[in-house]
């Protein structure tokens, strides 16, 4: 095992920074999902939580890879630790795809999450994919292709709330020295 010291090889330092940053971002998604969530009276297992807003923020500010990993790891762990373990495989796939799509669009055409139009477009484009993965996962779990339809309105609300929170926060964060200098 290699010691990371001030004189360490730049590639090693970059990989270590990348790993630590991914862990922190995944934790932020987990915490955002865990501490403020409201169980919906409709559908099968739906929640309104701030994890979607944090997923959007991570994907917009850090790109598709970090968005995919933070969404999959953070929300997957929430399902496992929060008593929703049966949902974890579906959540991991849905949120990895959602984070990747948001980040890929927000970081397209030379942008690095700095175009409000691309950020909103990315979030909106990711919603049908997330809905489809949860619909298919729920249909398989319950062997019923009608019941999952009841979860769609809550999932849409969760994404709209996430978008309404994420976009203004990303605009403000992009003005900070960290993002002006780095990305």
C-alpha cells in the first residue's frame, strides 16, 4: 500500500482526491434522502425526499460519473439501511442512470454545469428514465403491471421538487471560488 505524502505522484493524489470526493458526495445524497423524507399514501414504497435534489446538484456540479455513483451509492444505501432493502437493486439502477443522464447533458457541448438551460434539460430528460426503471422494477417485484402506475405521480413530484431546489443552489454554488477555479 502506498503512503500519500505531499511529494506523492500527482496521479495518485488525483485518484485519492477523486475517491474521497465521490465518497463525500455519496454521503451527502444518503443524508439528504435519510433525514427529510415523507412516505406517500399512494403507490408502493414511494417517498418524497431531498436526495433527488442532491443527486441533481452532484451531477450538475461534478458531471455524469460522480452523479451516477453518488445517486446509486447514496440512495442504494438509504434503501438498505432504511428498511427498504427490496428496493435497493432498482434504486441503484434508476439513480445511477438518472445521475449519469443529468451530468452528461449538463456537461455537454463544453459546458461544465454552467448552463441553466442544459442543467434543466438534463434533469427533465432523466425523469422518464428513472420512472421507467422504477415501473419495471416494481412490476417485476409485485408481478403486476398496473399497480406501479400509482407511484408515478409521487415520483414526478419528488423530481420536480428536486429540480426546483437544485437549480438555484447550483447557480449560487457555481459562483463560489471552488467551482470558478476548478471546474
